[in-house]
C-alpha cells in the first residue's frame, strides 16, 4: 500500500507517528517527575485511601435557627442502692483494670528482657530505615538517568518533526502553485486565479506573467523556513529544580557520612588512649610491686644477718 502513497502522504504519516511517540515519551517523563517529587519530599505524607464521605446533616438550617432548641433528657433520680452498686462496680472493674495496666507498664520499664527487646526493635527499625533510604536513593538516580535519556529522545523527535513539517509545508505549497500555472493570476491581494474559456494572444501574455509570478513564489517558498518551533514545557524547569535538590541532598549526605566517620575515629582514638593508659598503669603497678618486694627481701636479709651475729 505504501508504494502507491505520494511523498507528501508518507511525510504526513511519519509526522503523525513522531507526534504520537512524543506524547508517549512526555507521559513517561511526567510520571518520572511525579515519582521524583514524591521521593525528594522531606516529609512524605500518606494520603488515606477510600476516605468515607462526610455526611451533610439534613437539618442544618434548623440547627442554625435561634428559635430552635433541643429538648434535654430528664435526669433520673437514683436511689442509694443503685448509686452504691454503680460505685462498687466502677471500683472493682475499672480501677482494678487501670491498676493492673499501670503495674504492667512499670514491670516493662524494669524488666531487662523487655528493655533488650525494645533496644533490638529500635536497631532493626534503624537498619530498615537505612535500607529504605538506600533503595530510594538508587531509585532516584535510576529515574534521573532514564528521564535524561527520554528528554534526549524527545529532543531528537522534535528536530525530526521540525524538518519534516518544513519539508511537508514546502512540498504542499509548491504542488499547489504548480497546479495554478494553467490559470491566470490577478494583481489584487489576495491573489485570485482564473481561467478563460478561450485563450487569445492577450490571455497568453497574461498566462506567461502568471508563470513568472509562480516561479518567483516557488523560489521564495524554497528559501523560506517553515519549521515548527516547540515551546519550552513547564516540566523542564521542574525537572531541573528536582536535579538541584538531588545534588544538594547527596552533598548533605556526604557531609553527614564524613561527620559520622570522624565521630567513629574519635571513639576509636579514645578507646586506644584508654587502653594505653590502662597498660601504663599496669606497668607502673608492676614496677611498684617489684620495688616493694626488693625492699622486703633486703629487710629480711638484714634481720637474718642480725640474728646470726
């Protein structure tokens, strides 16, 4: 079927295909930008799904009416037996339950196994959070790379559309004016093309003038630029802003890691210094003990010599 299509129709089909592909790529870019915006947010708010719709009261106007008053329920006069029974039930059930709950909380605070379990849970949560941050970071860089590739693709498509649109416009205008060569043009604006029933010498001269006019027009069309200029989309600036945020966040994370490493090194140095101080103290204590032993031995020798004498 394509063999029988003219060059203009082929160009028209390619232009439509390019426009369709451009819209598909644009949709992908927008979805990537939405995901990046969500990932770059400092505080991610979870939107509750399937929220129940708020009921609008039907008697709203009646409630706003100042003359409208709600009838209060009459207070029941209770006897002493019911009052004491209610108090006893309240004390036996509610207060006992609250006391038990309080005691359980106090036990949890003092219980070593529970404290260790809570500490373990905190460590697990911290590790999970760190893992989640790593996954999100990798996802951010992956989406950023994909979006850059898609933007390059969309720019190439726009360039092709520009060339094909300009080419198609020139071809359609040239073919249109080629058909008008058999007619006679007027000098009015806009130009009107007409054809007489019979051609005489005067008509032939007018037709030659029309040929010259059309040839000039075709030359102007060939030299003219009919390429379509695409306006800059709003998502381009949005993506640039997101890239700046990502760079800033990665720089901040790098500084934080450096501080953490510095803190770790300080702790290691402290531990080393403490170990060295302990060793020095042990050596000093050993020397002192040796001196004391020597003194004791000398004293014993002196005493033995005195006894012998």
